[in-house]
C-alpha cells in the first residue's frame, strides 16, 4: 500500500463560476505541478468536460475520476463519480432530463463551454448549470448507488448549498460514499455540532475554480494503486485501504 494525494473537487471551463483558464490541459499541468495522483472533475450538473481531462491525465500519470457536482432539489451540492464512460454518459442523460430549462445568461453567470484537448470549443450548454435539479437528494443518491458510482455530499460544513445548511443533518438511510468538507473547516467544531459525520469517511478537496487553487486542500489515501475501485474501497475502509486524513498547506489537518 502507498499514500496517494487525492483532490476530488475541481471545476473546468464548463462551470459558469470557473475561470476560463480552467482548460483540460492547464488543469492537468497544474495538478502535475502540485503532485496530485488523483483528481476529480466535478462541473456543475454536467459531465461533458471530464472525459477529455481523463484522457490527458492518463498521458501525464494522473488518474482522473469523471463526474459532476450536482445540485439537488433541496439545493444540496453533492459530488458524483462513475467508473467508466458508459455509466458516465448514462448519468449525463439523467442530468439532461432533470435540469430545468433555465437559459444561461453568459454576461451575468459566465460562459458554459466544453473544449477538446487543444481548447477548441466542442459545444455550448444553453441551460444554466448552477440551478437545482428537479429531483431530491435521496433520489439522486439512489440512482448513483444503482449505477455503482460514488455519491459524496459536498462541502458539508458550509453555510450554503450543503447538507447541513439545507437539511440540518444527513438522513442515515441515504447511501453516501463519504462526506466532503471545505478547505476552511474546523473539524473538531464541526464534529461537535454534527456528530453523525463520524459515521462516514471524511475527505477534503480544493473545490478549485482557479488553477492556483488545485491541491490547496486534498485527501491522503492509502491505496494499492490510484484507481476508482481503490478509492471506493478506501472510502469504505476495506482491505487495508483507507482515508488517512485531510491535507491543507501540505500539513495533516488536526483541527
């Protein structure tokens, strides 16, 4: 077993709130500079940019998990990832069916384009990606679980768009793979206020919208190799795989 550096919350140029500098090649270059072993592409309510990043990552020795940061009916943000393109594309159909037809206003919210490896525009998303889906958190979790994906409530400590801000707590019957906290979390204080979080593996991510944020907060995981299946095992604490801790500013966070 070896320790790997894992940042599972990175936005690309497709997310309207991300900077235009967040192109696939720039993300991989920055991740390499930050010595990331695994990154997760999590654009708002869309998976369309993740495959190109995965292809480039493979050329530079970086494992890329493909998925999205979905916004449920309750306005709870959750990270979802899938092991292969077939399941990823199936979930994109699901997103297209449940994303309301609210037209994006680029001048107000930002551009929503996805690009190829050479940064040529492949398509423009006309529907605004940051709105809530018309399905609930438990419905999306059940769908992802049925597809054998990862389902992780995002930045659970935040006062907006989190399971704690919107629902107060996580219902124990919702099948989640783990819980993500933000880079600014005070873990002891958060656990004291929300003791249920101790029942899950907790990860930290950068939630990068700009290149210099990649790897600013990440998770150290003990894995046999950097892969989707190994990370899934680590989140469950199976066969010696595990989440070691959250790293901020290159130090293990103990607060």
